[in-house]
C-alpha cells in the first residue's frame, strides 16, 4: 500500500509518513509530525507540532491537529501531542500540543470528536469518547473511557470525567464527574446514572442496580463523602469492580464532585 499525497498538499521536510497514509488537496503536514499507516488527512486539514498519530485516524477538512498551546506559560520548544488509532476528528476541530517541553497531550483510541470541538493542552483522553459539536476541554482535563460529552459543553481546567460518565449538552463542568454518572447544568451537577450507556456497554442488571445504589448513597441520602464511602464499602465490598472504580475516582478527586 503506497502513500497517496495530493500534489497540492504541503509536506514539510522531516515529517514521517508510513505507507498507506493519505493526504488530501491543500492539506499541511508539519516537519515534526509522525503518522502511521491507514490515517487520512483530508483536504485543507492541518497536522502540525510534535504530533505522533497512530493508524487508521481520520482528520477531516479544516481540522487543526497539533496546534500551539493557548497557555501563556509557553516558553518555546516542542511539547508533544500523542494520538492513538482509529480516531475521527471532524471539521474545524482543534487539538493542541502540551505547554512545556517534555510534557504531552494524549488522545487514546476510537474517539469521535465532532465539528468545532476543542481539546486543550495537557489533556489526557481515554478511549471511545464521543464529544459532540462545539464542546471544549480546558487544559489538563482528564477523560476516562466510554465517556460522552454533549453539544456545547465546557469542561473546566483540571477537571475529570470518569469511565462511562456523561456530560449533558451546554453544561459547564467545574468539578469532577464520577464514573457511571450523568452531570448536567451550569454549573453541572450529577443528576442520575448513565443507565442507557451502561446497558449499551452490556453491563448486567445487577451492575446497573449497584450503580444506582452508589448514586443514592452519594447524592440522595444526605451523607458526607466519608459516610457514603463507608456505607458503600459495606454494601458491595471495596474489591467489587464498580465500587473500586468509583471509590478510586473519589479518592483522587482534587476539585470535588459535581
């Protein structure tokens, strides 16, 4: 499989393109970019910066992957952006490199980033994110696996969204969204469990019932975090995978829970 580069594309000396990479008309590939086989950079798209992309990605027209950080602390150098495989970056999306030399923005595998959305410097995004149009992740945000971020939502710097979490459309997230929960509003607050998402991911009815119990303990029974943690540990045990995932997230929360 040969590399297919349109004659109008600009491919800077120094970049590394595997066999099978496709670059469309008027696209731009910067000198420090590395792209693996099967990735397509479509017409008028840009991949720049110290960006490494895995295989099978799609960069749609007018997307800008690997742009310079917005962070005013940038002092020069070539901070990086590392992208996994089979991601889709739709029209006018922007994904920025990190701020400081030796640091990294990370996007995992199988993520769908829809039009006009933004992933900022030093974000760490897991796998299977669906990020709807016009949404934005501020710097240093951490997103787990199988997360859904709704249209026009904004996630504040240093916040986290846990595995199988969901952020409602037009929400303003200023605290962490725990795993398995749906947060909505401005400021976003946890409203319920992500029942539909869990069903689609083949969680058992017993698992979904346990997630519902977690939600009630932390959000409906008037308990503080320590009390809810103790009660939950007694209900299912700390080694239960759902309980362990949730409690580890809570323990690591620096901004508090939505």
